[in-house]
């Protein structure tokens, strides 16, 4: 009989046992995350903590809280970029922000903000369109380390060239360098952009709506959820949005064939921007 690491069925059972243990021990719920993605990330965590068997990783995570804190990065989405998918941000600039300007104040929920690249992209966009001062951004994630990175707004300098290219393609009105200072091979983004941001721990799997907002931007997060959790998350976004509020998803995500499809109209289908009916 194959050991658990070589038998996919046993390995998947082991993952589910690990996720159940994490939920019961730490109240973080990854049980409805897509299994295919979890397999890869769990193996990465095993390598990181020197575990040759999944049961060893489970033992360490459930009995050593500091190991769980470090392992969170393997269970949450950490891949992002400034102005990722520039057409999305250009569409927001041209089609969505003119509507948001009609409100006396605006609230934006950046759900699953990870290390903050999309948050700061939106802050720059709102600044350039004269909306930043009357906007509050709620930046949420379940990973405390990711939230700390997002709040710091500091990124490796070798990534900035790509950031700048995306910014130009997104219709940037200045130079991205106007928004950061360089030091120690890193770019630190302007603290003035952070004055309008509230950072908070929030789980799309277990928590509820915390504010009424005009725009929800949750991109490249739902693809890591199974159908049940996707439905829950979209329901939260619907409940959070004001009437005729906007929802932005990732390029490979859609509301089609979901229980909430009828609650939204496809405003800009190619850019995955929807509007609550």
C-alpha cells in the first residue's frame, strides 16, 4: 500500500483532517477551499517545516501556534500586483468612478487584500480622480502577516518596473514614482494614501457583513474556493453593496451559474465588473 504522500486519496483525506483540526483549534475555516490548490500549498508547507509526512505537519500546526501563524501564508492567497489586469482599473476609472463621484462619501471593500498591491492601486486611482479624501477603504484578509505587509506599503524594488508598466496601461495620469520613495532596495508608498484605509481581519468563510459599501473589489480570491464558499462570499458582497453598487472580480471569475447571478447585471463583462440590481 502506498504511503499517504503517494496515495492521492489518502493525502486528500489527510488534508481534510488537517483543515478540520485548524478550524477547531484556531477558528480559521479553510474546509471549503479548492482541494487542487490546497494539495500544492500543503506540500510547500511540509517542505518549509521539514515534514516528510502530512501527519507530522498536522502535529506541529495544531500544537505549536507559532507554526500555525507561519503556515497561514500557505493557506491564503498571496499573489498580487499593482494594477494587475490594467483594463480592470482603466474601466473603473472611466465607467465606475464617475458614478461614485455623485455620492457625498464613498466606501470601498477590498476583500482578500493580501499584501496590499490592489489596495494601493485603488488608492492611487481614487486620488487621481479626486475621490480619495471622501473615500474610506476597508482592506480585509485573514492573514495577519499579509495585513501588516499591506499596511506597511513596502515592496521590493525589482517589482516596481512591472508596477509602472501596469500603471501606464491602466490610464495613470502621472508617474508611479510620484507615489513612493526608494530606500534599501525597496519602494515605500506614500503614507498619505493610507490615511483613508481601515485594515481588519475578516474571513469570507465565517464572518459576516460589517458595513454598507459602494464598491467591492475581490479579485482572484474566489478561484481558490469551492462552489459552496464562492456562493457564501458572493452573498456577503451582495448584502454589503448599496443598491446599484459595484462588484469587481478577477479575470477568471464570474457570477454566471451562481445562485446570485440574478442579483447583478454584467456592467462590463470583459473586465468582470458587475452592478447590483
